[in-house]
C-alpha cells in the first residue's frame, strides 16, 4: 500500500504532460535557471560533479542541460513521470546514458555500486519520511564506495500530513530527521545547511540541503 505522501506525489506529478516554459518556470525564485545554477547550485556541487552521475527527478531537464556541459563520464536520469523522461529524450538523445521511469521512491533500474555522484534538486522537498527513507536505501545501494549524494529537501517540521496543505507543498522532513534517516540507512552526513527558498511579507520558507557520503569501508 502506498503512503499518502507517495500517492500525493504520483497523483500530482505522475501524468504532467507539459509545462509552460519547458520547466524553467520553476526557477522563478532565482530569476531564471541560469542564475539558479550559477549562484546557488554549481558552487555547492562543483567538487562532486564528475564520474558517473545520476539525477533524480529531472523534470524536463532544466538542470540536466547544465550538468551535460561538464566533463562527467556518464549521466543517467530517473523520474516517476514518463512524459518528463520522454521530453528529456527529445532534448538530450544519446548524451544521456540511461533514461528510467520509477515508482516515486526507488532506483531499481540503476546498477548497484555504479554512481560517483547522485543529485536531486526541487523534488525531495515534497517527500516525507515514508518516501525519503526507501530512496536513501536505494542511494546507498547505487553509490560507489566513496560516492557523494547531494539532496535538496524540505526543512519543515510539524506541518500537515498532507504535504499539499503546507506552504509550497513542503513535506514534514526537517534537517534533523533527514540526518537521522541517513544515519539509519548507513550514509554519512558530510554537511547540512538551511536554505531560504522563498520570502514574502507573510512568511519565509527555508529548505534543507544535505550532502551524503558512502563510506569506503
């Protein structure tokens, strides 16, 4: 039986067929995707962006296209939405090693111990413990020893169980809980930060970013 959170995300994202600006509209809090990548994402992942890379939930590939400009050995992507994967195939073709549709919390099509770097931006923010925990087990399995995962996630605690009743659909997943789950599955937390996603006169929305490490021994 699927958790409420997993079913919510499948119901909302599972059959999206088009976005107005090919997904770039989701970068509005940073002005545009170029500035978001240049000022926010790349400085934080530049030391890890190499080898065999996996991106979780790329949507229509607004970050994928940035990663492909760097000298990684290979890039695979996985998303629960087949339309997103098909759109990425149209855009990137054989530049990407593998295109995979999953069930929203698994990496079953990805080979064990195969990835140097696993990355996800603007997706885990909608995932609570029931989705994050199985994903982190899968990240542990698919990372090479010494590999790194970099995950942008919610930092909300005490919100509604139905994440879409919370600000911007944020799930209950504070930095502390994310760290506890990471340690439980066997991933080492290298770094965590609080990250201001949105600020209005009424409220400030802070997310979490966690860098994880698969131990060599």
